[in-house]
C-alpha cells in the first residue's frame, strides 16, 4: 500500500541525515572521487583494489563488491569497479 505521511516524513529525515553525513565525510577527504586513480599514502602507493585486498576486512560488504572481494570463498565473476558516489548523487 501507500506510505502514510508520517512514514514519508521519517524516510525523508533519514535520507537528509545520510546526505549530511556524506557531505561531512567528503569535507574530511574520506570520499573517493575516482577509484581508477586513487592511491594509498603507503610506500609504495597502492591502487584502491590492492589496498583493500591487503588491508581491508573480510566483511560481507566488501565481498559483495566483485572488484574488491578479499576472500577465496567469494570468487570474482566480474571485474567491474564500484562507481564513485558523491553527496549530490544521494
């Protein structure tokens, strides 16, 4: 069925909070604008994929992204890279 006005208002409120949080992360330099060109500050610098493979967690979230899978139990079927997200695209 249709959402009630209270549910719509609550959903919009949550989305606004997420947008504000994403903007804060971007201001702090924590948003990757381009996965193709990003490099770590380590020596030697690593690409985003190599950095996640070496330092990332084994979380289900990372394993859900084919290009960033970090376990043998989650084989890659595609080599697509995640698309960059910006606050304006939320």
